[in-house]
């Protein structure tokens, strides 16, 4: 099985860890320790509007998120909810597809058979 390394970025408290834990372990974690933030460029990316199940507390609209994704990184935009399991798998599957398009699997070269006469 091929191994992938993904980075989930975003401001504090937006649910990056909850999305990741939901995808990997299939559970929703109410409380989670803060993680380290960093920035990366020119890598496969999806802008995710998390916590879409909290419609009454929405800060960023769907159209605004789509526009930001186009302007900022020309990437896809998905709304998600780790708690309600909305688009959790789709986010990570799409990232893996992007990685596969960018870095195709190396084909193993057939071993050369040789015969040596002395």
C-alpha cells in the first residue's frame, strides 16, 4: 500500500484535528489539544469550511469560501463537518487524487538478465 503524508492547515479552533481523527479513527473528538500551525506553498490543496453543521454560527458563506479558494490558491472548496461526517472522506480522497496526479507511481524497471561466459 502506498503511503501519503498530508498536512491540514487552518486557524486555531476550526476543527483540523477533528476532521483528521474522524477520517482516521471514525470518531468525533469534542476536546483536542492545540496543534502547531505552519504554511506551505505549491502543494495539493483544498480549502475546507468546517463545522457546516453549525449553520446558525456561520461566519463565512459558501460563495465567499469558493471565491477565496479561487483567489488564494485556485483550489477546490468543500464544506465539512467532522461531527456530522459531512465530506470528511471526500476531503482526504480528493487530496490523495491530487497527489497521484502530481506524482505518478514509479514503475519498477525489470531486472536485466545477463549471461556471462568465460
